[in-house]
């Protein structure tokens, strides 16, 4: 994974947009990881693996209660 600063992303967005298609790009802010830029294809793949569901308290299935 490539790691860059937020300022560097602003200056060279096109370069890192292309890089994010091949691998995730970590973006730091004040020396700490802040965001990760990744391709739409990778995002869709990750979302398809997410089977979590949000419930209101009164909607909780009996096996969860």
C-alpha cells in the first residue's frame, strides 16, 4: 500500500487516482492515517462481503436478543 500526505494528494491527484486502481493508497493527515483511496471495483468487492444489517431494538431477531 502506498502512503502519502493529504497535501501530496492535492498536488498530484491524477497520479494517485491511477495508483489506487492497482492498490490502495493510504492518506495521512498530521502524520496519522486518515483515509484510504481505493478503486470502485475493490470497494464493490468489499461491500459484497459485508452482510451486516442494522435493526431497531423492536426488530431484533430472537437469537440476537
